[in-house]
């Protein structure tokens, strides 16, 4: 009785912390005012295959993006590497690596690294707008450190700190963001685990500001007797905080067959709110196919849509055991439709050790 009471207090406390952010999120006057929007890109192949609709039930390493509480479902060790061709045709690549490790009886530590590569860009100046001065390579790197815990058979919670860094050769910005989440598992089946809910607050952190030698220039004084270094000021900007609420229902159709129906709502502070629904079919948890659709205001109108995504997403997974030790290796693929460009393609490999 004592354990249930303590878990209930934890759930109530975390909900009380998360709810105020939901009340003040989604202000249309702030749309487009945030930076570091790479924090909104799902770099994982499995969860992006159904648009992140499974935020209420996601478990293991990939939960570090959707709902960090789900990393508490890690049983031993998980490691994933994913490469994403972002907006195919734009020469943008995303490499993402992560690992989660169970510690003690109920805790899980996680670390993830996301790196965006924009290729080589020609250096231009006012005097030489055609280039010919060489190239530079912008780089975005986000590092996440998380801890999640199983509070009871039904309640999971977690927190994550993220280090955000954006750089070119002579200008950069950095910041810190925090995520927090909870998941609740119940059900009407024999194991009482087929109904899952989750709530996550993401990207709450410091303002960011660009600085560096690239914002300064040399100029002569009025008399022309000496040179001055003039530094331009860069305005501070917010990072894109959001609140996500998700739910999943698992249908066990027959032995070795599962269908999961999921839905989520995302309240964005600096962009339109989003509604996502998804469906996944699994056979023996070795072959999985999934799809989803994300809706937001004007997403079907090419003239008024404010996102590159057009809504549909799909993906598949093949996961095989490595002997009888419980170790597994899986291959994942996902596709997200966009306009313009030729979509977002993610390929990943997962080791469960």
C-alpha cells in the first residue's frame, strides 16, 4: 500500500509541474520566433515511422526523443545508430547514436548524440558574391543525458538534459534544454498492460545567442587615421518548447499477432499544434510495419502550410534474436512525406544486449 501511495504522489507532482506549460503553450503570436528547431526533428527510425503517435507507449532508447520516461522500459542494454537523409535533394544528413543502460533494479541511464551535416557551402562576401574563397561546413550537435526510473508496475518517469550547439567556422550559439515525462500503463487484458498513456514536457531551457568573430568587421574612423573593430549584436532567441500527450491501445488478435492503435497531441509554443494518429502491426515482435498521419492547421493547403511535412509517414522493422541469450539485432526504416523535396528517409540498426 505504501508503494502505491508513493507512486501516486510522484505522478501527481510531475503532472502538476507539466500542466502549467500546457496552459500557456500554443500562442499564435509567437509562431516562427524560436531557433534551434532541429530539436523538433525525430532522428529515430522506428518512432518516426508512425509520426511519433506512440509517445504514450514508446519504450527503450528511442523514448529519449518522444517521452524520456519510456527509457525506463530498457531491460539490459540498447544501442542504436540511425542515418537520416533529411529533405532528400537538399544534401542534409543527420547521424544519431544512443545507448541506454539499466542500473540497479529500476533505473536506466541514457545518452544520445545527434549531428546534422549540411555539406560544404561556398564562402561569399559583399565584394565577392560569386565565391571562390573556399567553403565552410555548418554543424549542429545535440547531446542528451537522461535518467528514468520504474516507480511501480504502472508508473514510469524520467528526465533529460540536452546540450544544444550550432556552429559555423566563426559564429556559434549554445544552450541547455530540459525534458521531463511520465508514462502510465494499465489494461483490460490478463496482464493489464495493453492501455498506455504518456505526457512529456520538452525543450524547456535557456535562451540562445549567436556570437563570434563572424559578427565583427574592420572599419576606418572618420578621419581615416586608424581602424576600428565593429561588433554586431545578435538578438537572443528561445528554443521550441512543447507539451505532448499520447495514448496507445494494443490489440492481441491471435497468438504472435499484435495491432497497436496510437494517437498523440502536441501543443507547440512556437508553431501550430499537431494531432497524430498511427497504427502498427507486429508478428512475433520480429516483423513490424507501421504508418501514421500528422495533422496541423492548413497542412493540406500548399499555399498556407507552414511546415515542410505534408502529414503521412510509414516504416518497417525486422528484428531477429542472436542465439538464445536474449540478444537481438534489428533493422529499421522510415519515410516522412514532404513538399517540396523528396521526403525524409531514415535507416537504422538496433542492438539489444
